[in-house]
C-alpha cells in the first residue's frame, strides 16, 4: 500500500540519531530544500519510491524535545500539530534509547501517530546490548523496527508501516496521558477543562497538552494563548503559579523539572521491563569509541591531531588534485580556442570566450580539487569526528566569549575548509543566548568557505607551489584566529552579556559508508557547479560588458590601425617572429587601453587611491568588488580581464599562466590579496541571511563596512611589510 502525495510522512529524531541519513536514503536526489514560510529554519521534503508508488516525506529539524527552546523545536511541533502529517517515522539512536525516547514521549503526548525506527542496531549488537523490539512494541503500542540507516537496512519496512498507519489514522492519534505526580496531575485536572471549554488552541493541540505547556512555561504556547483568550490564559497562569509554589515548598523544585523527571521515569520503566538486556561484561569494559576519545579529545594531544588532520586534508587535496586540475585547465583552453574559431562575430566571440568560458571556466577548473576536499570532509562528518572537534574547541571558545554551540556554525561556515557562510550563519539558531548568537553570526564569515578556496588555490599554487598545503592550512587557521579575536572584541563591547553552559552528546564513531560519502560529496560539488552555471555566469557576463564597453574611440581605433600598417610596411627584411612580436605588442597595448577606459576600468581606478597601499591595481579592485556578490567572482573577473587584455606572453593559456607572466604580480601583493579575501565582506547572499537572522539592517551594514575596513587595513600592512623585505 502506498500513500498519495498529500499523505505526507514526517521523519523526526534527535541530532546524531541518523534521521537525515534515513531521509537521504529514502529520497536520494529527489529532495527540495528551502525555508519554512516566515521562519529561517531549513525545510527539506522529498519523494520516496515504495511498492510502485510515491510517498512524500518531510525531514523535520533535528531536536531533543518539543519544548520551545529553539526555532527548530517550535517548527517541528508546528508541523506535527498544525500540518498534521499522516504519520511520523521516529528515528532513534538505539545505543542511547533512554535519551532518544524523550522526544518520542513528547510526540505521543501531542497525539502524533508514530512508527519507531531503532537505528544503529549493528553498533548496539557489537556493544553487547540486546534490545527486545517486540517487547518494546507491546509496552508502547507502537510498531518498532530495527535498522541501520546508513546501509538502508530496515527502512522500507518502517516506511511501509508508516504509510499504513497514515491511511488508518489520517494524522490523528490518541494522546498519551501519563502521571506527573500528585501536584501536577491535580493541576492538569483543573486546567484541562478550562482549555477545552474555551477551545483554546484546541484546533491544533490536545487540551491537556496545552495545559501541560502552561505548567512547563512554554513561552510560544503561552503567548499564542494570551493573544487568543487573555481571560482564560490569566486563569491558567494563576493555576500554574499555585502549583509552582507548592512544588517549591514541598520539593524545592518547579513544574518543568518534575514533568521531565516523570517522563524519564516512564521511559525507564519500559526499558527495565524486558526491553534492554546487557551482556555480563558490557558495563565493565569501555566502548571502543570511548577509548578513541581518550586520545582524540585529549586536552593536549587532541588539538594536535586535529591540526594534523586539517593539514593532511590540504596535502591530499593538492597532491591528488593537481593532476586533474591540469586536465580541466587544458580542457577550457581547448574549448575557448574551438568555440572561438566557430564564431565570426567579434563581439559574440568575445562574450563567449572572454566572458563566459574564461570567467566560468576559471571557477569550474577547480572542481577536481573542490570535489576531493568535499570527499574528505564527508568522511570526517560521517565518522563522527566533527562532533569531537566541537567538544575540543568548547574550552577555547569560552575564552573568546563564544558558546560551545558556536563551533558547529564555524565548522559549517568553513572552519574545516569547504563550508559555506550561509548555512553557517543559519546554524547559529541553535544558540539560546541572543548575544552569543549575534557574535557567532558576525564572525562566521571569516572562515575559509568553499567560495574562497579557488582564490587561495590559484595564488598559493602560483607563488608558494612548494608549500601549498602548508599555506592553505595556515590561512584556514588565520580565519579561526580572526573570528575568535573579533568575537572577543564584540563580546567586550557591542554585545556584552553572560556566558551560557554548553552540553552536547558525542555520537559513537562509525565507519563511513562509501555510498553515503559519495552522495554528500556530489551534493556539495553540484551546488558549487550550479552556482558557477547561474550566479557566476550572470556576474561574469555583466563584468565582461563592464570591461568591454564603451570601447576605443574612432580616433584610437584609427591609431591602432595605423600602427599595425606601419609595422607591416617596414616588415621587409625582418624575421616573421619579430613582425608577430611587434603586432602582438600593439594589440596588447590597444586591449589594455580598451580595458583602462571601460566602465569597469573607471570604477576600479576610482577606488585605486584607497587600495594602492595594499598593492592592488584597478583590475584587482574590480575582481574584489565583484567578490562581494560571490567570492568565486574574483577568479572569473581576473580570467575575463586577462582574456580581454593580455599583458603576458603569447603562450600563456590559463589564468595561472597569465598571472605568472605578469610582472606586476609579486609575492607581496599576492599575499595582500589573500589576506583581504579571507577577511573582507561576506558575499551578498550571506549579507541577506545575516539580515534575516538578526532582524536588523544595522548588523548587516556593520558586517559589510567593518569587514571591508579590517581587510583593507590588514592587507595594507601585509603589503607594506613584505614589499620592503623583498
């Protein structure tokens, strides 16, 4: 039996439970990613094939509970209660059932029809723990399935059961009612009829659940209830205050803590009732992942291993990737020559070869290196090592006024090179402290995002070819240093406030599955390619137009023509090579003059007084201005500039060849450019996301202006020092 497109199945679970792995296994490439309407939380839905039909799946944000501590938790429960998917596949990490079942209990309280997937059963079996799945079904009344999501085992059976449940229940189940102790139970008996009689939010939520949220002090539900019916809400608040007073006097506790204790008690009673069976030596031996953590997260050894891993990533990327990189450079050079020979129109020829192929090709040429880097990053993520990085860095982050949860936005944003600032900024939503969240958002753009990597690979490969991996590694660390120092400055001035505690669960280590690693690698690489074929293509065409028009005046064209004729008139007795050299020199001067007086040239020269101290000429200025739209544009703009007005040798074919042959490029201004690229304004899309996440334009403007000023100051200092040492 299969579900129609309107009978969506939601997939829920804790972070690190394998929820997203299951979703990816079900849907493959048949996914759509966006944001929930009006809320900056990622929404993923997709289609799974089952028994000859299609099933629509919704990947809920990963949460530990349905209490409104974060936007993810609010969104998850709104989807469950208000959109009412036909059924929910609840993915649990079977190795930590007691903690993962807490979310299950809350969904049952909400009345969501569930199917439980006990994921990572292979690891549970290796640890010596036995789970009686049938017994768990008997005690909970929920169909349960053992699974290994990364291998796809057990998923189809769970989906089939969810589809059947959706057909039976239509998204509505019987809410679970458990005892929370005498005081809470009596309060619920009093408050539930108030909610039911007033129909307070009951079009979405069970009346007892709404009363429970008042007792838990759930801000989002309380605010909605007050807006809907202030009078009844006031009575519910009074009842909550009364039971709070009773618990404080009797137990020195409060309703939310008592409710949580009884939920865990309910879970414990089930697990101890024949569900879990431990082998005799399980509790006496240390798990393999714990043994590994003794070394990998050691206070001193752990960070050294992390640095070695990061350096190794760059070393492998560059050593392995340089071979296919040469192939792509040769391909785009051949493509430019081949396409150029087929187009007779001079303007169209220039647009295609100088604008599109030189611009976009310069970015796509780095796909082999980007793909290798994404492959290595996927291995680190799927193995569970990334969580250890967050754990180790927590102590460091506190020194600089950041929260331990700030680490993942940094990593996603490019802290382990190859990320993207957009999801990095959005990942800061998990921080509950507004000040720590703001400081994180404003400093994520300093990371070595995937868009910056082509710029660094190009210039490091030209000027530091013997130590490429070392310099890439050093600039990645410099991004961290800059972010932490700026965060400390912000937390000491503009965003002062107390630090909040950090708690995270470390998932067990796992062997990455090749199919999963390849899927993650392809998804990220495809995003890079798609960006080059859309955003970069459009910007490359605009920049080509800016560098092409208005063109030489009639008088200048006549002067060029006269100069060429003069060379030809005096060609008698000269070697052919000398004649060609003189003609090429005239053409290059004309092309350079054309660029100088183009619209882009004028803009670049307009800001040249500001950037001269950093060693930037007007071509570099245009590339960096374009980089505000997307950092890859720095490469595409330089490619277009050199194609339109070559200043190098005739045999120069790739952008690297052109830069190497250009005497104006030195180690000093190359290093200056790299520092500037690392630090200056984030791309346009990131700026918009910062506006969405902070809700204020002033922080977006601050990020743009401050980062530009910082980058220019550092780049100027670097250039002045290095140029004097040369």
